[in-house]
C-alpha cells in the first residue's frame, strides 16, 4: 500500500477588528457543529477564489453581522497551522460602518474591552491582537551620535506632528549624566503630545525620570528575574532562541533585527523577510521589524507578520 500523506489545505481569511466609539471590539462566538465550537473570535471568513482580501472583508461582514463597511485600514497578516491546514489571516481595523450590528448566523456577539475581555476562551490566533491593537506603526530610536541636538529636536517635533507615537531613547556614546539630561528633554517634548518614551536598558532611570517604559537588550532578557511594574517593557532579539525567551516573559512587544544590512552592524548577516516571517508567526507577542528599514517599509512589514517598523536612521529622513 502506498503511504500517501494528505495534502495541506491553504486557506486565506479576512478578519475584521471592528472598533466602536468606546474603543471596544466586536467578538463573535463560534456556533455548535463548527470546529472550535464555543470559542470567541473576530468576525470574518474565507477569501473565495477570485476575491481580494478587501472584497472578502466587505462580503463576509455583511453576511455575518449585517453591516456595510465604510472605513477600514489593512493591518497585519499572520500565518498559522491548524489540523494540517495552513491558514493566513488578513487582519483589518474597521472604524466605520453603515447599519446596526446584528447576528445573521444565530451567533452570539459581544462588544468588549480587548485588554480585559469579558468572554472566554478566545481563539489562539486572535490573542495576538490583544497586545497589538494599540501599538503604533512606527517605533523611532534616537541617533544623537550622527546629528546635533538642535537638528534632532527639530526632527522630533516634525515627526510628532506627522503622527509619531513612540520613541526609544538609546545613546551608547554619551555619559549617563548627559543621557539623563537628553532623555528628560525628549520626555518634556513628548509627554504633552501623548508620545510614549522608552528608555534603553536602564530600568531605574526609567522610573526616576518618569518615562513610559524600558527597552531591554538581548542580554537583559536572559538575566532578568522579574519584569518591572507599571512600565511598558520591550526587548531586542536577533534569533529564534532569544524570541522564545522573550515570549515567556510576556513582554509588551519585541524588536527583531536585522532585516537588512545596517550601518551600525555591517558584519551581521541580515535575516531577511522570509526568516523574519517564520519567526514572528510562532509567537503571540507583537514584533517590530528593525534593520535598514524606513517608513516606506511599513506595508511590507505588515505582510510579513510585523506589527510595524522600528528605525534608528531612515525614520528621521
């Protein structure tokens, strides 16, 4: 008898993260007789042959909850394997629609705060969205060693005006006293604009100057015993092993590098988008792509499973 392995089924799915005026998201419960019966998920469905992901989004949402989408943004794409099937989820953030959300398939629907959802269990593939939903597109990193303070602060003001929402203060070539002064200046500009300021590696300093968070190095995550409280905590990783360690720490997000060759680390072999995609789809922690990237790479990053791009040089251009 021939030993024939069953062929994997490749399925593309459009997924809608509907967000209402109270910043709640819509979840639906999978009905009886379906796989994962009773689990909660975002509405959406299979992309049919000849359809684009956007066309499937319009159709599925109208069929499932009876509304016509009028405003959305294409978001992250994630890949999973279930029961031998390879599933690609095309997530969309949906901000506006016409009509009243009404179950069309006798399913239960609920609006809930995603940070502390009032229903469970939630499908594993959707857990990623809990940490990712409020993260910004770009994670800027300071680069004072290659510019003057005056030029940098002009760049920072311009970027904030153009929508920058999060920045890491990372300067390895100045004294701790100068670093503290510089970080305080960044915070003074950013706080009134609700821009999050993350301090590189130094937890105590982050608390002292009232920064929003701390960004751990790959060495930090190996030695850290307990995550600091009341801070955004992120980390840098460069390979699967470090990613696995970071995932267990339950961080807010990770930065994975280097996608391309960089000026700061010319001898490091870049991982490229293919390897990046394989790594990020194994974990539920949101991951920013770093290394030779600028704002123009955002869409490509989303297609490869990143939540956005981090950048130290090109983002300031």
